């Protein structure tokens, strides 16, 4: 188990306890303002049941589905009594897909979205028409984001399957090379597995950062606006706050869509690699594209790697090098594909972070390729990537 997987395991084990430990004192401090005496008395056994459920789960005495749906019912009841208990439902966004099959996981997350939306508007049921509008807006945001990220997770699984197919093709290639060159097949297989694990971990880290930025910042602003709307008695002021919340929701949705599209280059969705490169090169007036060798359909990961390297190299040549001429050459050979990007810009003596050179090198190495960079001040820059020619399955 990798370090990241161990951290996720600890989160799933202790996260529910943390949510309960955080929400319970807040609910206790606000009990007189948000709860009737009867609700306070009812909350005690419900809270005890939630804690007992978590202890049984830690002892592995509760099946996944029974645990998830029982917890969903308990958190809904608690947040109905006091909306601050709603933060206990946040954990469901992370473990629904882990505890339930895909479709049931989406349904379970949506069920908890109702609890969260009610909590964020100050409790269920909404007190008036504005409250219902706020509840509908927040719930709609939750639903949209959940569906987007559920699809994102599904696509990540599909990408993992594609990586597996690529690895299998590379293993067959290594077997043929072993017969000709008498190489060590077990070492090659180990390198492939390591490359796959590095790619998966990199993608998880990127997704974690994207999810944090889009959801955390967007929801914080929306909650602030909706709380302000519910705190005022002036209809015009309340409507203005709701409109600001809607604007924040739209912005968050755009950011979420951007995260989804970044999973794979959009240029390759309908075009081959040479066609996609041609379209990218045409956006740089000083760049020219040359194709050599026999064009073949490559594995999706190989094409995505070469396209991303070309985009980064062209961006560097335009933004940082102030190049007047840029030459891009894509060459198909017997067992490898090379991509060369050369410019006549200002060049550099030592690479800097701003050039993104490490990122290009890591992309090439991820598919068992190499990347070389040659540059001198005033003499331009040459970026050369070499990757295995792995045909599309």
C-alpha cells in the first residue's frame, strides 16, 4: 500500500469520528438558539446511535451498505434537529463510491446532498419562500458537482484500464525484444508497473488539488451569500445575495468542467496526433510543423504525452523565449516516435521552474521515454522527446 493509499485509509477510518467531534460541540453551544427542548432530548440518543454505529464499523461488524445507509439516516435526523450536524454528511462525498456500487454510490451521495444543502441554509425545512429558493440553489449546486465528479471518477477508472492495456502492449513488445536482445524480462515488467503507479499517483494528486480548489472556495462563497440572504428581511437585498450565490455557483461549475476536460487533451477527442498538432501549431504564427515517416495510430497515452510536451514547448518558446521562428517535427520510426521543437529565441544557461521542463521530462519518462533539452543564451532552444511506438489497441 502506498503512502497516499495509507492516508486515505486513515481518513476513511477516523474521518467520521472527526466530523462528529467537530459538529457536536458546535451543536451543543447553539442548542438554545437552534433547538427546542424536545429536539435537544431527541438528539442525545440519536447522537449516541451514531457513535455506536462508528464503533461497530471500526470493529468490522457492520456491512458496507448497511453502515452507509444507516449513517445517512442518522445524519439526516441530526441535521434536522440542528443544522450544524450537517458537516457529518461531508464524509459521504468521499466514501460513497468506496462502500457502494457505482450507481448506488451516486444515489447515496445525492441523498446526503439534501442533508448538506439543508444544513447550509440554516436547517430543514426552509422557513419561507426565500429559504426554499436558497435550498434549491444549494442543492442544485451539490447535485451538479456530484454528477461531474462521479463522471470524473469513472473516467479515471477508464484511464486506469487504458493504462493497463498500454502496459500489456509494452510487455508484449518487451517479450519480442527479449528474444532478439536476450534482455531481462522481469526487470522490464517491474519498470512498467512502477511507471503505471507513478502516473496514477500523479493523477490522484492533481485531482485532489482540483477538487479542493473548486468545491471548497466555491461553496464557502455561496454559503456566505445565502446566509446573508436568510439574515435580511429586505426582499431586494436578499435577492441580490441569492443572485451573487448563483453567480458563484456558475463560476464553480465552470471550474469543475475545466478540471474534467484537463483529464485528457480535448484536441485528441476527434483528431489524430498530426491533425491535433497542426491545429495547435497554427495558433502560433511563427511555428511550422513537419511530419516524417509513416503515420500510425498510437496508443492514447503516447499521443497525449507527445501533445502535452508540444503544447508546453510551444508555450515556452512564445512566452519566455520570444522566438521569431519555431520548428516542430514529428517523426515516426520503426520502434519509436520523436518530437522535436526548436526555436531561435533567447535561450537560457540553466533551466528555471517557469519553463516547465521538469514536467515535460516526467511525462516522457512516464511512458518509458526520454526528453533532452539543448539551449544556450542567445542561441535558441531545442527540445527532443523520444517515446516507444506503441500502436493503438
